[in-house]
C-alpha cells in the first residue's frame, strides 16, 4: 500500500557511565584509580535508500531507538559504543518536528544521509579525576542522557513537472501517453489514489520527470476530498501543467476550474502558485460546437494567455497537440534552475535541548587573569552533542552560546577580545 506520511518516535542512545575502580595488583600497595570511560550512545540516522518509494516500513512500527553505550570497566577499559540506528527512507522524505512543525531534515539532492539525534557522550571514569591533592577520586561522570523526539515523515515526490486538475479530466491518460508510466485509468472520480511518476523522453531534448497528482476538488487545501492529501507532492515541481476538460463533458467550466485549482495551490503554498504554468486543454476530440456557441479554446486563450499562461489544445486519447505541449514544457524547464527544491533545516534538536531549564554558571577565574569559567549541565550536554572539530559544528556551538544568553553574561562580567573562556577542559579565545 502506498504510504507517504508517518509519525514515529525516535530515541538516541544514552552514554555509558564512567567507572569507579582502583588498581589492585600483587606487590602494588596503593594502586591509583583505573576506572574506564563509558561508551558513546548510538545516533539516529536517516538515510536515502534507492528503490524505496513509500514510507510503508513506518506504518506498523512507531518507535525506533539506537543502542546505549556500555559502562566503563576496570583497568581503564573503555565501554563499548552504542550502535547507531539507520532508518531507510525514499528520496524526497522530509522529517518534521511534530511539536513545532519545523523541518529537521530533507533527504533529497546531495543530502542522502543525516544524523537527526546524536547519542549521549560517555561519562569519564575516575582515572580522569586524579589530581595531586585528590589522588583517590571515588566518583565518575555519568553518561549523557539520550534524546527522544516525535517526528513526522512526509514524502514529497521529486518531479520536474506536476499534472494538476480536477478529477476525471484525463491526467492519467495524458501521463500514460507521454511517459513509461502505467497508471490506473477509468471513467470515475479519484481513479488516481497515489501520485504516479513517469519519465518523458522527447527527441532532441533532455527529458524530464512528470508527476500525476490525484485530482483536486474545491476546498482541498482545507482538507476536503482526497486531493488535499497529495498537495505536498507538487511542492518540488518546477513547472505546473493544468489539465482541463475543454469539452466540458461533465458540465464543468474549464476557465473556472483553472481559477479554483490555482486558489487551492495558493492557499496551500503561495510559492507553488507563482511557478510557471501551462494549460493543457484536453478532450478537444470531443468538442462539438453548435452554431453561435463560443469556442472553449479561444475562451481559455483570451483569459489566460494575456496573463502569460500558454494554452495548448490536446487530446490525450489521440495524441493531438501533445508533442507541441511537451516541447514547450522542456523549453520552460531549460530556462529554470535545475536544482531540486529543498527544504532548509529550521529545527535543531541540540538547540532545543539547550533551551531546557538546566543550570549553568558563568564566572571570572580567581586564579588566572583574563580567564572566564563556564560550567553546568547545559554546557556539558551541548559539548557532548556537538562536533567542535568541524566548522559547522563550531558555528552551531557559537549560536547556542548566543541563544542561551551565555555570551551576554560574559560581556556583563567585562570580557574583552583575546580573553580565555574555559569549559570542561576546553579553552577558547573570545572574539566578538
């Protein structure tokens, strides 16, 4: 069964606790601390799997967890790191935070794999806390807790061109004629219950991917009918083909249909309605004009071509006018950027964690000049979830310091450029 939405709960692995132990060997009267560090918790990773085209794997299972890190051991033994969990999804899947509705990851284009939740850092064993004045430390650092998040997965198909229109106007017939797709075709509403993709190959051109979106009805953007469930699939398309029944075989007004469809698109996402459009006036083989009756093709052209929307009279059944339409669409695509429409990340789980009501302290060092100490559970957690070795990770950590109000507190204490900020064994130079 086709599934393009799913809600699941994901959890990263907890970091293993550090171990408390002391060296006990024959002829060693007072062995020092030798408790090992805990292992790192596993990450939750979303990865594109070529060949997948639905989210059916998440229909019956709703909880996914990475492995916890193991506790450190005696004799400086490091606990085993927890195993990552890799969730395979089709290309075009967007991961949203359910609570805020914001984008966490868009698995499309170059982004074929993304860590959504990082595992907790393993705690340090007591061997790390020995000092000249404290040679027998009887405590170790606990592992960082796991992160848990409820997310919504949405598949937004990746196609260059979207076919939109009311039910039973001939979209599926058109798709079957111009591409290798074999959609179900019948003369009743909502025949298309899933988005169908087809590859269009035309002589002398690059070709393009076209998507047949299930028929919309008025009010679809507000949840009416079936079509609203598939509006998300036109979000990545670069050109829209409006298919209308020019012969009005069901008594519909093709001009009115275009305006109603555009209104649904605009209500759902204004950006979609502003993309290049072309009208396929279908079923011209069924047009029989009586004396004095207005030509529907002329009416469509008079209405929409002054707005920059070209009208092509076609018959999906006989193939009349189809080639001209396809060449025009290819020209439009050649003039547009070729990048896949991607959704930028808006929600950062690590930053959301930083906003938790956890304590931290910002103090001026009494022992070192021009040095400031920042500590607390919030800082400790963020250091564990952030890769400071990468430029992106370091920039993210700076953003955290600003949003958490830590930079503001440092400035209130009188920090100046070039001063040192220490955080759990790490030292940074401060520059505004």
